[in-house]
């Protein structure tokens, strides 16, 4: 009998248990291996036998394409590091005409149904009302009128006008006439939404006859009853697609921006061909001011496609279209990337890989202070609200080296809703909100030009600081004309140059300007930067300095007697508010004329280093004798101490020098424009500003705004002097 406690017996049992466990493990491993083999076999069977033909077809028809990938744009900041424009990730819906194929109308109808369910707004720039009765949303849907720098009007077809010509709806967009209902019907017929019963093009003579006959009786003017609401919605989307198909607009059609996951899910569930949801970045605005300075981005314009293609941009890139976004495009854009994408016949992505990765753009720091800019814009809006027949307004504030601290134009617009309101903004010919009056508005300077005349006469020895000219109320040098001074009736008596600037005596400057000659006045005006480009990075007009050449350009005769009017800022003198502000800065800094600029510095995409600093650029120097400058500045100071000015400026913490101007104009708004320039502090000038109000009263009416602007600039604890708090990230 075996002893259970025998050591040899215990060892045998232990060995037997180990053997059983080993056999169990082996069997489990074999079973697992067999299962894996069976799984592989099933996959191979599914791939080779069941779906073999499909995969073979797909592999034979797969395509390899190279796709450009846009880089992330740099941010735009103000001079104190406040972010004005940044980026945010969004999901956009894009439409592909070819991928939708023959089911295009059905696909679009389903897509619009989803939009209505989810409350998603889609892009539709067709200038016809979105609900019946159909009417144009602009006065001139097929063309608009643009005013050139020379003041000439040119007629330019709109996108709808160019498409009308491409589709044969009209021979000439600038001459065609359609009612909104008729044009919408014609479009729906072309798009295949309704049956084509009439020729799509309506000759102008037929239209004129129909109008004379009462219109509706002919049946040619309006077929709006045949166009349903669903047709109008589809027509708006097809209009956008046709713009691209006919190369009126070569940019991708972004149907909807910033859609949410619920919308995306519904689109994916429907399997709508040609409807793509793309991840992108869009501009985010942290301010509602400085729209004309910051500008906006958009798709590459058709007329610039070759230029951007040469720079290596993908054709779906977002580029600057105006303002700083356009001016500093090369800094903000960075470097585009490229990736290879392989797709099967169903347009499904099989694989993708980077060839070159995109590099983010640099961050641009501007010279403007956003808080100060906001104050300036608010003051312009408040002034305009008080005027019964106010036109546009402009303000420019510069430092002594041409750095722009604020640049405002009123009316303005909201950058965050720019593209949604684009058609309305472009066609607002009455207010012209897209027009940057600060750099493109040309205005006669009026009496603000008198400092230039004074410096020219003093520097050339025509007069001295003590010489007096008698103002008798009228100037009788020329027998055929005897212009009056502005005080009528009245006279200033004997005036020195200082007195004449304070009193704005026209008789003094008629005489002094005549003796100085128009050639010398033009020379000094141009040295001050008047009638010359300031050099600012955003679009500007050059303006005009009076003289024989300018009169000839405008088809006018020049007479020597016109020098009188030129010397007081009338005749054909036309300058921008920015030129006038920089002219005053040049005067009071002693004659150094600097280029205006918006760029302060560039920072790397991660803000780790400053990569470029903008240094002031001296364009010209005027040798102004200190005695002459003191006499001119004293006149501006004395004006600020008169009762009409002192009530605004005496409360400021600094002394001010100023000059008013009331410029005659043939503008439709009113007979005069109000112009006002000033600088401060008087003893050590830091800033110069110019204000213009179209259709305004005398220039002195702008003194209150100027005082408000200077109060903001020099106030204790203002944004310009504020010290960043501790634990604040400095950009």
C-alpha cells in the first residue's frame, strides 16, 4: 500500500497536475489559433469571393489627387497686444457641382429641408427677396456705379449682371431691364425648376412696350405666380453654383458655415453626394470697431487667381480682401501645405499623406489703440446723429512720426456679419459704408490750408512775422473780381500772420498767397505731403494740389487770380483726412514729413519673438525757421483760446493748437464740408488729428469731437497710459 505521505508519491501527483495544465493550455492555444485562422479565412472569403469584383473595380478606378491645404492665418493685435482678429474652428458645408450629378435638384431639395429643420442659414446672395412678392433687394441688381479718384462715375456689372450675360439673359448687363419676378422666372427656367415657356431673354424694347401698356397685361413682365417658395430657395443655391460653373466666381461655394453635429449627422445619414462637411478655421472678431482698418477675408477673387497660384496658394485658400488683412497678407497667410489623397470611384478617401505641411502665419501688431479707436468712432456717430442732413464723416489721428493711432470712417459696418450683409453694403449708394473716407475721401481743406500758405510765404521771405496786411472786408487787387473775407459785413483790420491764422482772415491770405505764387504754394504743399500718397499700407487716394496742371487735368482753365482761392484751401485743392492730419504733424514737429503706417511690429506665430519692427521712414524735410513756426503755432493756440473753442479745450489737461475750415463743395449732401485740425500738447506735440464732416456746418462745429478725442488720449489711466496688471500674459 502506497504511503500518501511518501515524498516520491507527492512528486508524482504534482508532475501529473502540471502535465494536465500544460495539455489544457496547449488545447486552448490551438483552439485560439484555429479561430484566428478561421477569421482570416472568412475575411479573405468576404474580400476575394463575395466583394472581390467590387474591390477590383474600385482599385481600377481609384484616383490620386494633390490637394492644397490652407495655413492658419496669423492674428491681428492693437499696439497694446489686444487681440482684434483671431481664428476659430468651424464646420462648413461645401457643394460640388460635378459630384452631385443628375440628382442635383433632389440632393439640394433634401439639403434645404435639413436646413429648415435645424434652423441653419445658407449662403444666398441672389439680390431678389427671399419671400414673395419677388422684388429686388437693391436698386441696381445687374450693375453698380463706382466713383474713381478723379471723381468720374463708371458703371460696373455685378455678379448677377455678369452671369446674366453668360447665360444669355441679357446682351449688356448695364443696359438690361428686368422686373424681379421676370428675372427670377427666367433663372428658374434655366435652372430646370419650372417649365420654359418663354425665351429667357427679354429685349429692352419689348420691356419698354410692356411697361407703356401697363406691364402685367402683356404677361412678359412678371411670372412670379409660377415660382414657388421652394423654387426661390433652390434658385438662390443654384445661382451660387452657376456663378462658379460659368467662372463668374471661381471660389468654392461654402453653402453654410459653423454647422453643428446634429446637422452634420443628418447630412451624413442621407448620403447626399456632392455635399461635403469640411473642418476649417474662420476669422473671429474681438472688436466691433476699426472695420475699415482691419478689413475682411474671403475666397480668392477670380481676377487675382493667377497671382495667388504663382505664390503657391491653393485655390480654396482664404485671403485678405481689404484693409490690414489684404495689406499684410504675406505676413498673415504663412505657407500653404500639400497632401496626396487617394479616392475610390464613390469618392471615398482611401488614403492620404502630407507632401508639405502648412506653416501658420505671423501675428501682426498694428499702431492703432482699439479702445481709443472705439472712442473716436462713437464720437463720430454721436455727431452724425445730431445733424439733420448729415453726410459721411472721417477722422485721422497720427503721432509725430506718422504712426496711425486711430482711423475712422462713418458710416461703418460690422465685420462679423460682413458676408451675410455684403449685397446690402455694396449697393448702399446713399451712405456708402464700405467707403473709407479717412484715406479715400477727397475734400477741399478750406482754411486748414492757411498754415501751409503762411509757412511758404515766411520761408520764401514774402512776409515777416511782424508784417501786417490790412483786411478791409474785400480784396480789390483784381479789377474784375473782389472776393470778400468770411465776416460779411465786417473787417479784421491790420493782421499779422499770427492774427490771420487765429481770425482765419481770407483777405490776408489772398494777398500773401498771390505774392507767394502758385508754384511755391504747390511746392510746399507737396513737401507737407498734401496731394501725395501718405504711404499707408491700405488703399488711399492721392488727392490734388491746385495749379495749372490740376486745372488742365479737370478740363478747366487756369487764371492767375485763382491763386487767391488756392491759398485759402479752395479751388481744386483736394486732400484726404489722413493727409491733413499728417500735414499738421509735419508742421508742428518742425518740418519732418514721415510716411504714415499701420504696422508696428510682427511676432512669430507662437508669440515667442518679435520678428520685425517698423521704423519711422522720413520722406521729406521742410526747413522751417523756429521763429516762423512759433508764429504759426501761436495763431493756432490763440484760436483754441477764443470763446467758441475755449469752452471745449480749457477742460483738457493739455494745451491745444487748432484750425477750422469750411470748404465749399458741389456735393449733393450740402454746400459745405466742415474740416477741423489740431495738435497737442502745444509745447511738446505728441498727436495731430483731422476731422471732416460732409455737409457739416463751420469747421468749429467739430471742436467738441476733437476735445473728446484728446480727452480720451490724455486722460489719466487711459488705455494709452495703462500699465498691465500682474500675472497678465503679454503678447
